[in-house]
C-alpha cells in the first residue's frame, strides 16, 4: 500500500470537510434591519468655541457656560436661579445694550444632569444650521443629547448612549471614568438625516439593545443614524431597536 498517497488523500478530505466558519469570520448579511451607507452627506466640522465670561445679566438665571456663535448670537447653558425640576437648558440669545438677553430659542431641559456642555458642529453653510451634542452627567458622562439649531429653533434629534472609558487611581484604588465623547464624534448630514461616528479606538455603549449594558465595542462597529424622525443605533450596520414591554 502506498502510505504517502493515503495520507495525502486523508489530509485533502479533512480540509474539504472543515466548516467555513472556522476559517473565516462571519459576514453580516443585509436584511430588513440593515441601512445602506449614508450617501450624499456633508461633513460637519467641530467648532472650537471657548467658554466665555457671562455677557448678560438676568436675575432669574444661573448661567453655567456661554459660547459665541460668531454672528452676534450666543448659546448659554443656564437654569432657573430659584431651582426647578427642569434644571439646565440651552438658550440662544442676543445681548441687549442694557446687558439683558433677547432670548431667541430654548432647548428642552436636562432635568437631573449637573452639566449640559454643548459641542457645536457646522457644515460651513448657515442653511444647514448647527448640530449640537450636549454632554449630560456629573463627574462622568451619561451620553449626548443631540440638537439641531436652525432658524432660531432647537430640535431634539435624540440620544447617543455612549461614552469614552479610561481608568484612574483614586482613594479606593483603580476606578473607571466615563468620558465625554463629543469632541471625538464625527457628524455628517443631508436631506434631514444625520449620522454620528466615533473617531477613537473603542466606545462604551451604555445599552447595546441586545440585553447587555456598559459594553465596550470597537468604534468602527458603532454608529448612530437620525433618519428624519428618530435616532437609531447601528451595530455592524444593523439597526437595533429597543424592545417594548409586552
């Protein structure tokens, strides 16, 4: 019996019977929940807007931050001096000569959040408005509420349930910190739709809408899409829907 030929035949048979999944990663198949690549979108660039000193006086408002939009208008994060359950809001205004504020628009409130730090994105065309990512949280980030500021109106586009993650040494040892991801977010938009990607290695997803919370993902696998009516989470190009209770 020719043993070398027998061994070769057995090796070839074993190779042919090896499952495909063991030699190559699975590739997601497009289905009803998949979205095509967002075509025709314009890139929105992050504006470097420093936090300014208060430029108006209002006995009813406690002003946290102030930003100049460069057209004589400003955005501040402020709350009622007397305190209320609504907490902070974003307020678009023009300063008047008497140091009062001509309020042009107000956003929905941040309620229990101790901060409402906006990061602004512009396409360079005023007709597109500004996209604002408002970071909520306290010492750590809770995620981003996205607003479109256009025609003197704040439109709530939805929530990005993400943060960055790092570790630091504290009194009780090594502690996890959840960071504001807005400065590392890519924004594009067109036709009433917007897409949000993340220019970092990994993203902390507070709820992956698949049964897990506080999950780390490679940033390349995660994006959000505002489809004109609601914000959607996409993982590997597939839309994930929040499960409604029965």
